[in-house]
C-alpha cells in the first residue's frame, strides 16, 4: 500500500515528480516512458516498481531519511535552489511535502 504523498524517481535524472494521490500518479504514468530503473518512493521511504504494478512494495529497497534528503537536495539544485546542502528534513513525509508545494 502506498503512503501518500509520494514522488517518482526517474533513472538518470535529478528531477523528482511529485504525486499526491493515485489519480495523479495514473496521469503521470500515462505521460511517461518508463525504464526498469524508475520507481515510486512513498512517504515512508518504501519503493515501488512502476512497471510491475503498484500493489506491492519492493521490500528489498526502502530508502533511509538520509537518502531521501540527498534526493531532495539534488532535486533542489537542479531547480536552481541555493544553499541546498543545508536542506534537511526530520522525516521522509516532510521532505516530500516540502517540494509537493512546488506543483
């Protein structure tokens, strides 16, 4: 089960695509050409394979808070943010919510 909000991490790209619910995710997936290395990260850090359906998390891949903070820093730098190395969030959910407001 996906804990919303969530973000899509595309392979080879620092940009993160934010999704707040399943309907928004379906719209994003319709517009994307996915690879085997693209995945969804939910607000608990659980990773979901976008090509095999979203009913089961890939339990071998769950991101830590530090890993999510690094993804957010890279995303912010890609968007032209300044002082991104100082960006840090106390939880994965708060990290995702912080950039959800950009959309």
